């Protein structure tokens, strides 16, 4: 698993974004001394899929090497909404702890492309 460039946060994660086509994209945190310029691994995986020509997501799986699961942050939830408003979100870790939910449960009342009329 690729390591963050600057270890600012104690949590490393390695998500996988599953497209509608039978391909998976993975990502890693891209840390920066200027916190606002960091990019979470979830968004890196999604942006990789989009750069490869994909326009929709079915599922995002987030693995963290911790004892408890971690769900995507608010910015990542918003980006998932742009490309997969009905996406499943699965969070796993180094224990049996697991969260399997929908994006709509994590981001109720989301603002998205449908609101831009």
C-alpha cells in the first residue's frame, strides 16, 4: 500500500472505487503541509476512475489499518455523490468491525448535479 507523502494524519486508508465497468481503481492519501491541499484516498480513487473515462460508481470500499472502521469524510461523500448517488459504501479494518451502508445514509439530503438546473 502506498504511504502518504507527509504523515500528518495517523490513519492511512486504501479505498477502492468500483465502476460500472468491471474495473477497480485504488487510491492513497496525498498529504500536504497545507491541509486544504490534501486529497483523501477515496477521492484519489474516484478521480483515477474518472480520468480513465468512467462516469459512474457502484461501490466504494474503504480499508483502514485500525481496530475500528472509518467512513469517508464529508468532502469524499460529496464527490461520491457526484458520480454514484446510489453507491454502496463499505468500510473495513484490521478487525471484524465492518460498516456496509449507502451513500444516502451517510449524506442525507445531498446537493448534487440534479440541483443545478
